[in-house]
C-alpha cells in the first residue's frame, strides 16, 4: 500500500513539472509577443539615448570651470571701436589729424578693450562665485563703458566744415534750445563756460531729460561722474587733455571755440528726435 502511495506521488510530481513547464513556455511566448508594444508605450515621447552618448553630473572641477569661463568670455566680448565717419584730415584746421588719429585709434580703442576685459572678468566672477574684485570691476565698467559711449557720440557730433562758417541748429531742436535757454547764444555761452570749467578731465554734455521735459547742460568729470540719471546725451565735447593737447596745449578755451565750427547739428537734431520718442 505504501509503495503505491509513493508511486502516485511521483506521478503527481511529474505532472506538476510538466504543467509548470507548459505555463513557463506560454508566459515566455506572451512576453515575446507583447514586448514591442510595451517598449513603445514606455518610450513614447522620450528621445532615445544614442550610442556613445553619456549621462554625467555637472563637473565643478577647476578644469571645467576654466573651460566654461573661456566660453563665457567669448560670449561677453562684443564691444567694437566704431569707424570714423570722415578721414583723419577732414576736420582740419579745427582738429588736427595727428590728434584725431591718436584720440580715436589709441584712446577710444583702449576704453573698448578695457570694457571687454571688464565684462569677461565679471562673467568669470559669476561663474566661479568669486566677487573679491567686484568693487574694482564695477568702477571699471562705469568708467570704460561711459568712455566708449561718449566717444562714439563725439565722433558723429562732428563733421567737416570746408566753408569755415559757424553752423547753427534749426527746426525743433533750435526751438527747444530757445525755450530752455532763452536763445542759442545764451546756450552756447553756458555750454562753453561749463566745458572750460570742468575740473581735471571730463566732458560737457547737452542732453534731453525726459523726466523734466527739457534740455540741460551738464559737466561730467572723467566719463561717469556728476551725471544725471535718465539724461540722454545729444551733443558732447571732450575736454580730456588727450583730446586737444597736441594742437592747443593747455588752451582749452581755444579748443572749445574752434570745436563749435565742427558741430554736426544734423546729428544732434536726429538724436533729439529719437530721445523724445
């Protein structure tokens, strides 16, 4: 009797093994048949990783930081020296070509170079989180940025004057000058006096002040000091010594007197129109 029970148990074990094998085969067939549909469902909307594509964490190593810094330098270096709208000798006899060449090609170019360098260093500081030089960099940004802007206006504010006649503004600009200063002659005297009295190096500016709705004359020390927030420069004269010293030496008043013959009132009027929009 016991022998028969053992035999029956073996048969049941064998049958169970057969059934399990059948189910395993069926399950494998089902998996193989549905795999493409499962893959499509899981991969919907996802971009597959291409062969050789690596996933990596952000690397903050010194080498990676320097590499990113160089890339940011290239992105931030964007300021260029504008070309003069006339030949070097075309402003004679009021502005000699030797001074003009040095002024534009050396001095203005230096401001552009330093402005780009400052932008690069600021980008590097943002990238590394090191702001130890921030006070110096903010100063050089204001100094060289203002120098670049004012010189760019200065060149187009002048035009050759082969006739040798003192030119004056007209139209809306002339009307606004009369309204705000009393007359053109009164404006000219105030502007000249301000230019002569600039302490050290700097500029004198005729600007449109939108908040006040009027024209103002400002003395500017260096390129960025004693300015008024929001003013839009229309006419500027450079009274840094490098602007006139070869011809006029220390005779700033004579430089200002002769500079009036070069003023390009068409350019000033165009700037005035744009500033009032």
